[in-house]
């Protein structure tokens, strides 16, 4: 098991370097040097500009800049944000946490609803609950997530039940910890729902498909013939095998979540990595853009790694395949 | 011979037969055909140009078209509208019954170009000035929502098709090469694909958009968006194609072609890739919505197609205000059209996949594969 994890980690590192290369190339093809903006701003003294020139080695050839960038990244020196006027590393952390909160909430919501629904639909194949769920899933699958967010915000504005965006109200610092958690949870409902509706529909269909396939297998017939109670047949034998392929989806789901979360964050004013990215792009704050992208890529790698480990734990065949 | 007059149907033809039985999918095909047709004929079908403004009619509600007069069915007509304020100083549009404006057909209106080439100014229907016929209401500047929906459809729908065509071509070539050669080439190409797929799509979209210079005209931005979307999308398709090619290259006819001395490129293009078509088609169908949504998302946050050009996402950026949705709910029409388009592609793609799956098809007789 440990050997497998090590293998995956070793593969991940060149991938990470490659992704950093892509972000670096993107930064370089952006017209204009960020230092030009600095030079025009009277706030920055000549010495500061000199210092940044040296730090990013902008006078040296490209490959040296790349190596310098990697070195800087490892050191935690991720560049300077001109829009927020602080080093990038300081602002990314908090936003990253917020995005993670939203992504995880949406993730749990998706899986806790889609899996039971998929099982239920599979068990009542072609009866009306299944047909309703199938039709509904087509609809929810195709609804653009930003549209769902807009509709939910509209509904919230009409009824006043849920807050209209942001992550917490003005009172936040004075609340107790429990109340703070509740406050964030209330603000999470609309963005998380908008984010998860589509994945819920997709996952439910996959779950149903897998479940139907497994239920058609011979060993299920055997289990029933043995006289096992139906509950045991379904939940102990069928479910475990049906869920197996879904675990591979975990990692990709996570990265997809990050992507989808960005747009929802912007619409619902959720202070996360996505809305940070948008502000950075709008203000051409290049280092912020790159750092956000790198963070996104790192999270993707981590998500994939966790998914691979989870899969290896559940399915012992994977562990020995790599040898 | 006994079986000479039996028709040997290809896998694709078998799938098409099955497809015809799914009524809902057929309906979606018709729906999409209608949408694309209306996009092609946008200039003719739309009563106004996408940029024809009328500031007096800001957020005007949909015109009430009357079909009856004095108890008799007549030619449809509308009344002029007048802007007044009610006791809360809210805008109210009142019908001005002093003048009737009949709805005329094949009227002369704003000039446009048929398919971008032939100038014309005949529109399917319209009313005389100064009345404005707003079948679906007006936006902030008094532009007709229906007209902008039609012109917006041109942009949004075409980006989906063109983007996917480019991605698909690149994906086919890369996937075919990777699958056919295997080994080192395969490794390198797949790592490249994974690296591109690794960065979250939306982030990459935004970053690439940031790289586009501000000085680009709208047309150039349009092309840039297509290029960006294609760049993000080809990697996924390439992986699928590569998987299929890896197994396809073991087939006998490939060995035969090789031993005949056919060049590698020809083998890939003429012998292997055509067999991936049936699978690729539904993969393409299922990825077109991604492009449409990607362009809409970009335009929604102001980084895509800019004013005055219309695109469905563009029109929705106006709808991001809750107050506006409350007083002018018709600005949400683009979202409904996006939903309908995406759903149609999803239904068609999923049905195609179910039809292509031999297990679900339930047909026992086939030409031996």
C-alpha cells in the first residue's frame, strides 16, 4: 500500500512541474511586462523595481526565468498582487479555504443525495419513481449551474429565507463558534445547491446504471438463492461492487467541482479562489492569475491522488497491477 | 449463395435504426434543427437588428398582440405604448389606444446580410414606426429580446459547432497517433493531455482569456474564444480516441495494410480512425454543451462577446441583478434557450450511446465482426 502511494507521488511531481510550465508559458505570452505597470506607478521606488527585476530575473533568458520561478514557488514567494497590494501568498490561503469549504459541501451534498437516489431508481426499474427520476435527472443535468444560482438567488430575495450571497453577515466576529458555523452553513446553501444539482443528476444516472448491471450478475442470483435477506443482498453485496467504479470518478469530480465552483462563486459573491481569479483576470494581475491556476492544479493532483488511494484501498487488484 | 441479398449494416447504421425508436431523442433532433435553422435565418426572422435601440422603451414588457376586434377575428395588431409612472414611481407601460399598428409580414426593416454575404432588409414580420413590436419584451436599452435571441443564437450555437470541430480534429490526430504508435509517443502525448486536463477548466479559460490583448476587435475576440475553448477540449477527446486506437491497431486489416506497405499516416486516417467514428460521434454530442456553456459563462462575466453584439451569455449578464429579474423576467429567456439546447444535445448523445451499446440493443443478428 505504501509502495503504491509512493509510486503515485513520484508520478505526480513531474506532472506538477509540467503544469507549472504551462502556467509559466501562459504568463509569458500575456502582452506587456507586469513591471511596466509598476514603473508607471509612482508608489514604487526605483529600488523596489530593481529588487523585483532581480527576484524574477526578467533580464535573463526564459529558461532561467522558469527555473527561478520554480525556485520562488518552492520558497513560497509567489509574486505580488497589484490589485490587492500584498504578496500573492498571503491572499491565496484564505480564499483557498473558502473554495474548499464550498467544494466539499457540494461534494457531500451530491454524493449523499445521488447514491441513495440511484439505488432507489435501480430497485424500482421502469416503475414511475424511476421514470420521474430519470426525466428529472435529464433536466437537472442540462440546467446551466449559473442559471440555477440566479433562480435560487431570486427565490431567496422573494422569500427572505436564505441570505443573498457572501460567506457571512456583518455580525460574524461577534458570534460564538457554533453560531459562526451555522452562519456559514446558511450562506452555503444556495451556492452548494447550484453547484451540486448537475453532478447529482449525472452521478445518479451512473449509480443507477452500475447498480442495474451488478444486480444482473450471477452472484446476486446465488445470494438470493442462498436465502439471504434482500437487504443484505442489496446493501452488502450489490452496492459494494456498484460503487467501485464511482470511486475513480472521485478525483475528477473534485477538479470539476473547482472549475464549476468558480462561476458560482462569482455569481453568489462567495469569497473563494474562483472570484479571486476573476478579479485578477479583470485587473490583469498576472501573478495572482498564475498562482490561482497553480493552486487549482495542485488541488486537482491532490484530489486524484486521494481518489487513487481510496480506490487502492477498496479494490486490492489495483495495488498489485502496477508491478 | 444463401446470404448474398442480406444487407450488411454497419454498426452506425444499426444504431441509427434503434435511434428512430426513441421519440424523445427524435424530438430533440427536430428541436435542434429548428434552433440552428433560426440562427441561420436570424436576420430574416428577427423584426429588428441586434443593436437597434429605443431608449424610450427600456424594459418594455412583451407587446400584447390583439387578434380580435369588435368580436371578429382580424389581422393581428398592437397598440403603441406609453411610459408612465404609478403612485410608487415605478415604471408602467400603458397601451396607447389611440393608434392601431397592424402586424405586417415581409416588411422592410433594419438592413442585414443573408449568411453574411447578400444584403437585404426584408423581415418576416414587423410593425410600422414609431411603434415597436416586442414579442418577448425589451432589455435595458429597448432592444428587442427576440431579435437578440436569434442573433445571439448565431454566436452561441456556432461557437459550439466550430469549437468542437477544431477540438475533434486535433483530438483525432493526437489520439490516433498516440494509440497507433504506442510506447514512447503514446506516453509523451498522454502526459501532455493529462497536464492540460489537470488545470481546472474554468481557471484555464480565464487565464487564456487574460492573455488575449485588449486591442482585439469583437470578431477577433470571437475567434480567440473558439481557439481557447478548443485548446481546453481536445485533450479529453484525444484520450478516448487513443484508448480505442490502442485496441484497433491489433486488428487483422491493419496487419494486412502494414504488410502491403501502406504508410502509417494512411493506415491511421483511412483504416483505424473511421472505426472510432461511431463512438466519437456521441462523445462529440456530449461535449458540445460544454462549449456553449463555456462561452456563455465567459460572456456572463463580461469576458466574452462584448456589447453591442449579442450572445446568449451576454444577454444573461444583464439578468444577474435580482431587481431586474423581478421587474423584467423576460431577460431570462436566453437561459431557457441554453437549457433547451444543452438538454437536446445531452438527450441525443445519451440515446446514441445507448443505441451503440450492443448489450442494450438486444439484436442478435449482425455481420460477424
